[in-house]
C-alpha cells in the first residue's frame, strides 16, 4: 500500500493505492508502489521467503512526507 501525507509530517498518511488498485494520478505514488513491489518480489524470488516477518505483514510506503525529504528512509513502523 502507498500513502501520501501531502507535505505533512504524519504517518502513514492517506491511502492512495493498494495491492488491488490500479495506478493513481500521482507519479510519486506509482513509483513508490512499483519500487516497493519490485523489492519485495526480488527478495521473495531470490531467498524464497517473506522478507518482512513471514506473517504477510502489509508493506506501507509513504510519499510527500514533510518538506525537503528527498531520500527514502525506514523506521520501526514503516518505509518512507
């Protein structure tokens, strides 16, 4: 799932796109969603396991977090 904070600094943000949804009108949301899915698929395919917690934990990526956050990061709650 990908969310957007719309330049606010709260997590996880407002849900924009989920696993069963098509592309959104926000390119950053689509990039984050596709990149997260590709990383997950790579780890699943190469290592044959759920790369998170083996309990099918939901992946949540957030875009448009705050101001001047150009790079991705992760904390104990989610990847941003």
